[in-house]
């Protein structure tokens, strides 16, 4: 008999045996999520609530572990040989799928390689150069939004942390330093990228999640082992991770009669008399303890006679917030040429092919109006440009 026919018969026989022993198997995965705790108020809102939540999770995980062991015994020989298991606990994946309201198979597909679910593009920085933005696809973005709303949103942050918070803007950050004679500005190198996956796992653990669930959640919030710029969870996670650093920096500020705020990677200290060398040394030590690095070339010590800009807003007057004069001149010039020459001719003249040029200009005008709400020029300019 031909050897190929013999091999075919053997393979067919093995396949029939596999189907025979695996037939009748039922899927123990339960999509009913009515019993799961989805109330974000239970996170980081008291030890008793956290204890009860942990008890519920551990009970669920134990049940799922038992189910997984039964499934493993029922699995066919060939399946066990050729399947590639994920480096995550199956019970934790099941719990996360239910909690995040996503099909388990969809979650598994994402966990196989999260990098396949991002697109990347470069965005120009105000100071020059570019930053890489990693944007998750729709499915992963929705998952991250659920993590944000159901877990991260309820975590208490330090009041000094001004960035990425509801109803708080760069204007609030700048206003905190209005009227102070001296300002010290410090910038952190690669703020998001400095926060590694292990710290995110530890963060979810501190919120109250067991390690196996924390590992799954951290995988969904990181890219290539760190926080990506563009993920819906990165801003709030960065604030939570930096909480301990903020507490120490607030203490340093209070000890020296200074005001401290942080807007993402921008640290600002202000007061009547800043002893630069001493204060900077203490700040640098605390930042390094927080596993971050100060970008020394961006450090600015602004004394009384120097122009003071905090997160893009001038506080030099000491009485009210204003847009910097150079920015005002640039915006006025662009508005004038658009209204007199037309948008297309203006873009051709300045060599711009940006399809969102008008949208960006309107954004600058609205920002100006937010900082200076009584400015009549800005109001008239916005009304005129809307007619084009």
C-alpha cells in the first residue's frame, strides 16, 4: 500500500478519536455579568470595601481555576500539543472579559500581541521636534475607556497634579503661581515612557486587584513594556504612579514656603524667595526616587524681572493670566491674512498643506478666550472666521 495512503489513514483515525473523546463537551464560560461589581466607588474608597471586593474577586478566580482544570483534562491530545498558551491566568482573563464587557475570545486575541492593535504617527512639539503618538484601535480603545471609568477615575489624586483631570486646565495650573516673584520650572524626560509595565501591575495591585488580574489589566494599558502616549488610560495612570512623588514634592514646597504644581511632565515651583541650588538638589533627588529623570536643559529659574510663562500662559503681570505677546502677534497676523486674502491664498503663501489649519487656528483663539474671557478682539475674530 502506498505510504501516503497509510499516513492519511493514521491521521484520519487520530482525528476521529479526538472528535470522539471531545464530543459532548460543554463550554463552562458564563457571559452573565449581573453578579459582578461594576461600581467604581468601591475602588480605593476605604479598606472595608476593598477587602470585600478582593474577597469577591478571589472567590470568582477560584471557581474559574477549577473550571480550567476540568477543561484541561477534557482537552484532546493534539490540542494540548499544538496550542500556545498565553502567559496569563485563564481565570483572570475570564474575569476581565466579564468586567470589561468584551468577548473572551476578543480579549485573548488582543492579549496575544497588543502591538498589532495600535497605529503610530508623529506630532510636532511646541518646543520643536516630534513626539510619537500610539493610538489604539477602536476595540482596544473601548476597553481602555472602561478601565478608566470603572477603575482609574475613582482613584484619589494629589491636588498638585493638574494634568489630565476633569474640569482642570492649564489655566488652573498657571493661576496657582500668579503673583509669585520667582518661578522654578522643571521638565521630566520621556514621562510616559519612563513608567514601565511592572509599575502598572503594582499600581493595579495597590488599588485592590490580585496579581493575575493586575497583569492582564497592565498588558491592556501598556505597549512594548511601557505607557504609550495615545492610550486612554495613560494620562490617569501616570498621575497615579506619580502620586508618591507629588506628595514628597508638596512637602518640599511647604517647607520652603513655595507653591508646587505638576501638569504631566511639567513641574512648577513658585514663591517669594527660591534658593535655587538647594531646592533643585532636593527636587532632583525626589524625582530620581520616583524613577524619573529631570531634563536639565529645560530647567528654568525665573526671577522677578524675567518673563514668566507657565504651561503656555503668561503670569508676568502678577494680577491676571494672559497669552504671551509673541503668540498673540502670530495669531493676529494669521487671522488678518485669512480675512483679507482668503484661507487658500494664506496657506499657499506660508507653504502650509495642513487640511486642519483653520481648525487649529480656531483652537488657539478659543484657548486665548479661555485665558482672557473678556477679550473683544478674540470674540470678533472667532465670529468672523466661522463665516468663512
